[in-house]
C-alpha cells in the first residue's frame, strides 16, 4: 500500500460490493421495483435486529421524521426541542411538519445536554428529539425521566446511530418512534437515498405505513398522505449488508480504539467516547470518529497538506447559528461554542485500516510537536 496516496474521508467507489450485483440483477429481472418482497424482508430483518415491533421503510430519514411528527397529531406550532449539533434535515422535518424547533445546548460528547433540557421546556413543548450522533446514544434514562414527568414525546433521530446501544438496548427502541438513514456512507447504507421509521406503537405504525403510501391501506385510501417509499433495489442491497453489520461495527470500534492507543498521550486531544466507556452502559459504533483538538484549523490544514482528509460537520455551523425564521434559539450555548471550536472528524470506515490510522496518528503527533 502506497501511504503517499491521499487518505480520503469518504471513498464512495469502495462502497460498491461486487457480490451484491447478482442479487440486484435478479430483483430487476423479477420486475419487483416498489413494495416487493425484499422490502418486507428488510422490515422484518430490521425488527429483529433492533428489537422493535414495527418498521416502515421510507424514501429517506428526513421524510420519515416529518411523517412521524405529522402523525403524532400535535397542535400546530408545537415546540420541539432538538440539540444544536445535528444536520439541518432534523430542523427542516420539524418545520415541514408544522412545528417550531427549539435548539438546545450540547454536552462534552456533542449530544443533547440533559442537565439543561428543563430550561427549554414550556407549555408549548410537546417533544424532545434526541439525536444519536456519531454512533452515540444520548443519556436515555434521564431524558425518559423528563419526558414522563412533563408528558412529552421522546423521538430518536438516529440517522447516525444504527447499531449503537444503551444499557444493552439498541438505538431506536426508546422513544415513541425513531428514524434511521440508509444514505450510502452510513453504517448500514444503500446505493442511494433511503431511510426508515421504527416504533413499538403498532397503532402509530399502521397510520404511518398508510401515510407514507399516499394514505392507502390494502388499496383503499384511509387518510391523507404522501409518497415516501424505499425501492426494492435498495432493499436488496440493505438486506445483504445487514448480514455483515456486526463485523462492520466491530471494525469501526477497533479503529476507534486504535486511534486512541496511538494518540492517548497527546494532551491536545480529547476523546469523548473514552469518558463514556467508563460508565459501562454505552456501546458506541462510530458512524464518525469525532474528537476535540487544540489548534483545530491549523491541524486540519496540516493534514490536508499531508494528503489526509478530515471533516468539520455541518460546514462548521451548529443549527443555532443558522438564520431561519422558524428556528427558536434561547438561553446560552456555552457547550456548543466550546465543542465547535475544537471538533474534528478523522477518517473511519470500511476504507480505513490500521495502517492508515497509524499514519494519520503519526502526522497528528508530528503537528503538535512542531506547534
């Protein structure tokens, strides 16, 4: 392997698995394109893996979240709490469903700061969205306690959280519903857009299943609805990839530990996942490997010069800094400011091996020796 070649943050061509092609071709020959047996097989497989009662595949996670919110039948312009460290899609789903996103501060892990959540709750608040970012689940016990006390819905936005665990329960099994993304770079990713909504409320699941298919149930229109359906080709791919998902997660966890072992003596780097490991209730799966680093921008530039790509999520902007009229921002964002001054994602995934991590770590240590 030539270590002078660029180490990419994403390597899309390497996402292609040649052995899946024959299954895609077979599906195309059968003419099952929409709502075929592969879709229902995928939904059943996901129910078993996540240990949930219902799974509804959708066109993408954004529409899944919007559809879920619409079918909770909340009063118009209800306030929904969401952490500052999330993709704009989370915000757009809330707004499109007719509600108001209330942005809350984050903790040292980049997740919703449960200790501050009560500061954002008022009579208009109807739900809290926990974003299971970077393959990490929020502090669910405390969030559930608050939701039960205040009679709020808990929703999991788990686009980056597939396979993560809290107290031996999988992400997606804690709230009234959860959504997952099957975007190609995700831990369970297809070859295009895709997503799903999962729930343990079977009545809600039936409503959402109909709504996502033009409001139809067994051919009859029973409600208004929209069109958000995963196609069969993506289901074929996801079913095959799900077979190997535990090995995919194992590789990412091994990669994270390798980074830590190579960089643990560097006092300029903070590893959020190591603090979580001490609590013995989290199993993080590292959709991203995000660390906090001193002199972040200089380090990023140095790594680029050395053919190593890194990423600062959301183009460096937490959602409390995005200028949209519907976003409600109140109270301080001290945790967000600290986090976004230093957060940096290092390459991780199928295309990154231990030799890559060794090189990246050597370059990081080299930078700090010089700076």
